[in-house]
């Protein structure tokens, strides 16, 4: 009878603990994925702002030969085309 009681105790403690650990791992994975996505968007915005500054600077200086079309191949995969 003691063996069955021990098994019930192990299951009562172990199963919720394992489910909590899996859930916590999923939350951490989602947080890391979201941080990576924010970093990708920050890089994209910085590159676009730099390109826009170059275009505006060239237009102000009257050097239209330095104005280039955006390089879509180098853009982040987050941008829908």
C-alpha cells in the first residue's frame, strides 16, 4: 500500500512541476524570439533612415548622381514585397 501512495505523491508533485517547466521554457523562447525581431526591425529602420539621409543630402547638394534606388535584396526578410 505504501508503494501506491508514494507513486501518487511523485505524480502529484512531478507532473505539475514538469508542465510548469515546459510552459516557462515556451515563455522564454517567445521572449527571445521577440527580442530578435525587434533587433531586426531596428536594423531595418536604421538602414532606411541612413539611405533617406543620403538621398536628401544629395538632393540638397544638387548631386543627383549619388541618389540610388533601394537595394531590396539586402533588406530584412521582415519586409513584405
